C-alpha cells in the first residue's frame, strides 16, 4: 500500500500542484505581522493586537490517536496557553448505515479497500461552511513535499483541517476537496494520522509563544538561513576525552556567532549539500561553502579541521 505519509494509494513520484477546491485557504500573511499570543489572563496586550488561536482539526477514523500527543510537551503547553486549539472529528459520524462503513471495494478490482468519497464530502460540507473556511490538507504521495517553508506558510493560517486517509487509499474524487495535498516523505505509513501529527508539531513550534523564546525556532535547522543547525554543547566542558570547542567558552559573542556559522556551513556541506543552493548566505559565506565542498571532495580533512578553516575564512 504505497503512500507518502498517508495510507492513500496514489502513484508515487514527483510532487504535483494541489487540486482546486471550493474550500479556500485564508490569505497568507508575513511572519512580521504576527503578534505574540499572551498566556490566558495576561493583560499586557490589547485584544486588537492578539492573534486568535490557530485552529487545528483532523478528520479521521481514529480520533483517539491525537489527544495523547496534543496534550503533551510543547504542544500541550501551547494548547493550554491558548496559542492553538485542536479538535478531532470522527469521519464515521458522516455515514448512514448500521456498520458506519467508510470504505468499499475498488472498481476494476485490486487489493484492499478504498475510502468512499461521500463521508468526506458530507463532513467537509458541515465542518467548513462558507462563513468559516479552512485550509484543507490531504496527505498523498503526489503532494508537495513537506518542509520548513511549507510549515511556515501553514503557521500563517487561521484554521487547518487535516484529512487523514486509511486502508488502501481513498476515492480519487475526494481529493477535489483539498486546498493543499502534502507528502511528508517517500515511505509508507498505516494512515494519515501520524503525518498530521508531524505537520501539527512543526507548525505549532512556529507560533509566537509556543517555545517560550521566539528566537528558538529561528535558529533551528532549515530556519532563517536555510542551513542545518550548528552543533551545541553543555556541561561538562570535557567528557571522556571529548572537549567543547574553546571558542564557545571564551565569552566572546562575536566569535561564538562566527564559529556557529562556520559549523553550520560545514555540517550542511557535508550532510545536506542540496540545501546550499537555496540557503540565504552572504557572498563571503557562499564562497567559504564552496571551498569547504572542494575540501570534502578531495577528502582527508577532519570535520574539526573543516570548521577551523571555515571559522578563519569567515573572519
């Protein structure tokens, strides 16, 4: 049952444009337009400056899968603080037979059962009236690849409804309801619920106030400059012969920042060179990245030596 982040059995391959839909995404706004959401009871911000909580919802045959994750750790704290809301809807509530059937055999034969289109259409008709639209996200191998840029775009929405497929897949006509079709990777999952949780986690981390320190998300991998995040260390400074780079203990913030940029450049050149072309780098940083890649191709240089080279070259 091949699928990418969902048990939706469509042809795998290159990403496709999301199908048109009668349910429109709300307009995307720039990140700078977002205001930090205070905790409940915080009167520091006026009601006019506070963005309403992001409404996250899932349409699924297994609504019980979501609550343990949505009420735990960072997502749980952000939810309790009113930064986002979550609700899972049981797709079987939009069936009309005694067995609450959501699937049937595919026309033309084949393995497994397909999810029928009618429950999806009836559910979205009820859940997304014209006066309360949502960005409707389906998971499919033919969808656009999920990455940090897409997570940032989705974090600007006011309401997102994740439609979770299951079984062998779903009737092709159901995809006409999608605002966006998304793939979280080239591998097979049992259903779209786990894919929806992955996307929810990535999106919630980007909401102001979710991490406590809004700079935390900006300096993570794939954020801000598009590089992998630099290596980080904590106490003790020396452990089993492994020492923290001395510059990080120097107290010189300019040198620490330069070392971190050097380490991020080396890490990305070594582990994800495909990210370099699209990274937001200065001319000097791009020049240093090119020299690091040349040294990687030749071989013989340790990672530490490459970071030292990049650190000196960025001076």
